[in-house]
C-alpha cells in the first residue's frame, strides 16, 4: 500500500502537537494509508525541502519562522492568507500545484464560537507579532468596535495600526506598561511568548470577560489560571490548535473529521505526558 504523506515544518519543531492531532484525525477517518511527521526546517532549508517533495505528498503545516518565507515558493495563496501575508497550510494538488492557506484565522473564530463568543463590542490584543496579525484578522469578523493593541515599541505599534487599516479594523495602540488596562476589555487575546503576561495575573478584574491565550504549553498560564479563578471565560492555545488542525485536515484530505473530542483528547494526553 502506498503511503500518502503530510508533515509540519518549522524551527524549533520538537514541541509541536500537530502530529498528535493529525494522526488522531486520520485514525478517526480511517485513513490508514496516511502518515504525518515533523521536520526541523528553517528559512534557508525550506526551498530545497519543498523542491524535493514527490507525488506522495498531500500537504504541509507550517509554523514559525516559515509562514511568510513560504509564500514566494507557492503557486497561489488564499485571500485569507494574503490578508495577513502568512501561510500555515500548503496543499499539494495532484497536478503538482502548491496552494497556500491560513487556518489560524478561522481557527481563532471557531474556537471563540465554540465557547459562545460570537460578537464583541471591543477587544484588546497583547503583543504584535505574526499571531497578533492573525488575531486582528479574526477580530475583523467578530468585533464591531475598536481594538487596542498593547506593544513594546513604537515600530510594533505602527505595524499593528497598518494591519488594522488593511483589515478594516480600527486599532489604537498603547504601551506595554499599560497592559493591565487591557484586562477590562470584553475580549482579550494574548499572543505573547510564555512568561510575558505572568505579571498581569494579579490585575485580572472581578468581572472578567473572555481571555483567549494562544499558549498551550505550559497550561494553564498564570494569567489564564487567575482569569478562571475570577469566573471569566478562558479559551486556550489547544482550542486554537485543534480548530485550525481540523481545517488543515479538511484541506489536505478532502474529508472532515467528526467531533473534535478525539483530537482534543489526544492533545491533552500528549501535554499531560510532558
């Protein structure tokens, strides 16, 4: 039986849960001839890796630092990916085309919808990296008012305002020193690396709204734990990872996994074993 291959690429990559989630989906769908691996690939190695892919390859998941570096290597990208100039999904077609997409953006929206967050009047974003631009794109679909981005530099603030203009989202920027004020927003999306928001845990308000913390390891973060103690709604990085992975599986296999429970449970078991 010939194998159909897919994989996640990035650097570093050893922490990635994508193989666990995709393999769980393949098992659920009965795709016994599919395999999903991970490869340590940086920007310099990416062109050679993609050039060497044979017809057995169906798709790739991409993490940092490859989401923008891959774009010149593709035949086309979706409007969603073009909106933030970031591709996290490559579908390799039978006729040899390489098609890029971004499932992070609809994944953020789907994870929020799962927790009952359909629309918000305003929001705050902590951080200004690649994930923050995806967060802005997601907020363009669910936020009816202003988004405040808390950043560490003027240059980052300029970038977030430019992304806002491009995405049709009114963005106000504030210095990171004022980040505790973000926690009063009805929806807070934390896109920062591990440890960056720990000092904010003591400032969670009594009437906390919804926190979407994109981290999943370690979990819960101090901010997420404090948020839960105050009775606020928490959406975590595993929620995002599962929802965007479902969309990747759909695009690569042409089939939709059933309930998310199997993929989420597989992810939870893998995290518990670390």
